[in-house]
C-alpha cells in the first residue's frame, strides 16, 4: 500500500475560473463578479483542502470482488483519492449559485488530484515494464448539481449497485482509513472522494509481433 497525504494540488485558477463563468451563475450576492474576486475565492477554497491518496497493486491475486469488472480480472492498481472533509463542509454552508460555484471548483480540484495519482501509477507500471490502461471508476461523488469533469463523465464506470458490492473490499485492500476514507450505509466519506481501478498490461517490445 502506498500512501501520500497533503500533496500539492495545482489550483489552475484561470482554467477553473473559465469553467465557473461558463455556468453563467449569479454570484453578485457574494461579490464574485470580477476575475480578481473569483480567483481569490478559488484560492481560499484551495486552502481548505486536505488531499490524500492510497493505492495498492493487485498482481493477479484473488481479491474478493463480487461481480468484478473486466478491468479487475488481471493486474491492476486500486486507488482512492480524497480532498478531505473541510472543503465540502465549507461548501455546504454556502447558498445557491455560490455553493454551486464552490462545488464546481472542488470537482476540478478532485480531477487534478486524480490525474496526479494516475501519473504515479503510470510511473510505477513503467518501472516494471508495464503500461497502464484507462481508469475505470468505481465511485465518483455527486457534489450538489456541479457538472462532472470530463475525466469522470467519459471514463468507464461500473453500475452503482455493483460498485457498492466492490467498494468494501477495495477500501480494505488500499487501507483507506489511513486517509480517513470510510464507507457506511452506502455513503462514502469524505464526500469529495473517488475510487478507481487502473488496469496494467505488459508492454509490447518493439519489433515483436
């Protein structure tokens, strides 16, 4: 099991600001109508993050994954990534369009954190002369009405009823308690958490058919 806590998440203020602006929200009540104020809002939210990840490689070991997916049948990394509890707790205190803006920003932070972990898994695989395939998401949160980033929306995902059969074993295998991620009554906490599988395959040697 590999654990990383409090890794740095790039805020990508301009890119995130454009995504919020595309929603055409009325943020005048919070005085978030100009780029300077919205950038400050993004940075303030980033200060409430407590990111963490745990991931574990399954090398063709029999894990107890009922109704397991195709991706889980061979060699794969199981990963959990979270932004911690404070950021979503703060977003819950906001109202209306301001809350939706905050949740949209948190989704973008979660996307960035997930890409960071995908890069780590890819690097690990390359050292073993493997390559990684596209991730398959077991759990993606609902952050209010915030739109899912493309990474989550377009990636393969298992059906929800299957996901909740798989999650207990995956979370146990990656020791999710080390980043304070837990599942109880089909609710995963902290809310801004994703769980996914990254399949590995052996690299094909050049010149070999």
